[in-house]
């Protein structure tokens, strides 16, 4: 359920209010679209620009409206990136590399991405990797050592953790369980 009333001829990308606005001034329409999109969740300037382009708002009007929204603080890509990093690192366990990739797809400036992901230090990242491995470790009991290693390290790799850190964390977790880790220093 989407939380809003569906009307006949309603598509997920438009609302009845937008259809009523289509005859209005393009700047007013752009403001209404941006405000509606920002109501549910923060968005980047690029995400809003793409939405306005998709709804046939002229680029110069979209740029003017988006600049005004930035001036009054309704759009703040730096704050968005910082919140995204914090949320996705703690919630999904993503590492800096994966977080940077996600922010790039959202259109955040590379400088802002770097500043946001640098707030996570290596110790925080490694501690989160340990938590993820500890949680998954139980599910791999009974499997042969190399298979466990591949599964656990693969899980960390998909979340953007560097190979060296992933192997070190997995090796330490296996050792803590009493598993023989001789020969696990070489990457697979």
C-alpha cells in the first residue's frame, strides 16, 4: 500500500495534484513537484532535477527552482551524503566503497562523497565487519573451513569491504571458534 489514494489513470510517477498543476506556471509546478518529493525522504539535487526533467519542466526553470531550494536549505547534498553514510553503514553494514558507489548513483558530488565516507574510520568499518561476520558465522557451522571462508569473505566483499580486511576478520572469527586457519593468509 502506497499511503495515498490511487485514482483512475494514476501512475506511480504522477499524482492527481501534479495533473492539476500541469496547466499552471512551470516554476510553480516545479516547486510543487519538488516539495512533494521532499516530503517523504531527503533527495539530492540530481534526483530532483531528473524528476523535473521527466515531468517536462524546462531545464532553466528547474535550475532556478532547485537553486532556490538549496539557498533555503531544502536541498543539501552534503547533509544527504552524511546521513546516507551513517544510516547505510549502521543499518546495512555497508563499507566506504559501497557507500561511495551508492552516492555516485544518486548524483552526489565526488568531493561531498569523499567527505561523507571519510567520517567512517577504519576501526568503525572493521568493527562493523566483525559484527556482520559474527552474525553470519552461526549459519555456516558444519560447512568445511574453505567454504565458510568464501561465504563470509564474499558477504563482506559484496558490502564493499576491502579484501585484506575481510580475510583478516574472517580468519580471526574462525580462530576464535577453534578452527584451524593455517594457510588462510593467501587470497582466494
